[in-house]
């Protein structure tokens, strides 16, 4: 049995394609947990990488999708 879908890439280095997708999903105002599921990485990895590369993520206390 493989890893859960949400952490399948947890130990893998980030690819340029994943970084591009992270920027795109952040621009779509998705919460970090949802971005993590889409990219197959745990939420802490999403938060950490976003800080490293200067991507602003939706505040956790704000409704997603511009609601």
C-alpha cells in the first residue's frame, strides 16, 4: 500500500513545475491544506516552501475562494 495521496511527494525535492503550480494555486486563493492535497505534500511543507520563495498564502482565518 502506498503513501496517502496528500503526502506522496513529501520527501521529494520540489520541481519547477510544482513551484509554478504552488504560485498558481496560491493566486487562486486556495488554503494551504488544499494546496498540499493538490501537490501531494503535507501542509507544513507548503507553508515552508511558500515562505522560502516569497509566495503569500491565504490567511488561515479567512474564507477561501474570495468568499
